[in-house]
C-alpha cells in the first residue's frame, strides 16, 4: 500500500480499529484520523478485542458513528485533511430475516454495496481530501465473488472528476495484528487475497508506477466480465449468451438505472 512520507490518512468504517492501529507503524499519530460506523459503546460491546484504547493512548483522533454515505455525518470530520482516505473490506451486511428469493437478494446486495462505494468516493473527494495533497482514495476488497461482482474498476467513476488508476495486491504482512472482522458480530473473517483499488483526480500521479492497470478496459474485451480479448464476432456472440455475461449485465443495468434515478447521470 502506497503511504508516502508524512502523508495524512483517514480510515473509514474501521471495524475494531485494528487496521488504524497497524497504520501507526507507517505514519505518525497526528497524521491519522480513524473512524467507525458504530458508536463507541456499540464498538466496545460488539468487539471485545479492539484497538480503541491503543489509538487513544497514542494520541490518534477517533470519530465514531460516521456514516460515509451521509454527507451530514461526513462533515463532522476535519475537512480537507487527508492525502489518502482508506476504506478496507467494506460490506453492507445481508438481512438474515429477508425472505426474498436468493437471486433478488443478490441483486439488492450488489446494488447496496456499489452505492456505498460510490458515496465513499464522492464524499471523500468533495470533503475529506486536501486540494493540494496526494488526492488518493483506496478501497481494499477481496478478489472473489460476491465482491468481484461489484465491478469496482468500472462502475464508480462515470461522469465523476476522479478515475480508477489501477490496483495492487494488499500485503497483509505490512499491517501487524490487523484482522478483518465481520460487520455484525464479534468474529474474524478468513483472510483471502485482496486488492487495493486506487482512485484519484490527478492523472499523472507517482503511485501509477506501483499499480496494475485494468486490462479489460482495452478494445475487444468485456470489462464487466473481465474477459477478452474476443477477436471474432462469433466469440462476442457466444460470450453474450453465457450465464456469466447475462448475470453481470443484469448487475450493470440495475446500477445504471439506479444512478440515472439518484445521481442523474448515465
């Protein structure tokens, strides 16, 4: 993870705060603001082992009950503070009592998670990033389904002033004692390969040399399925008839309709 010297960082929705604590190996305490979606009492009650007291003892500013989707909530944070805003392993949890058919639940969850990430980027660039700073947002996410179905590389930036620059592998060994926690219970999540997806409104950025570009944006590729190149007309026709493409196209169309209705673009 690219963390240049003296950079200032805000972490969003940092569960038990163990990632923010691990960041202190890389940046000084006064350059870090850690946030949680839970209230302080909610955090302490949910996660019996947490890093809150460690951060407070180190002098880190910690803000609770921060909802990155809500602009009024985000205004509670210091404005234009950060060089980098980090959202690690975001997830809108499913409702266990939901009796909707599984296929529809998957569509609803896909839309909810895209919307969460869209608003994270929108509010971070508008309010949290310093206009003269690095201007970077990081989303760390697993490389498996259902996370890969969110189309993180292509679905979050259309008609926005920032763009997806590329990704790099998330190196867990750099962040001592960081554990991914379940959103709604005091349990750990099995570590699986994750990537850091990087966004900026600066085209020529020093981070570019560390990133892997999204190759399926190239000609004759299907970006929503991450397939290609498909060099012949029959290849395209056959691919469009696959179950994979039909499913990913449904997710894409639902997201496009949602954006048109709520964000007046597409």
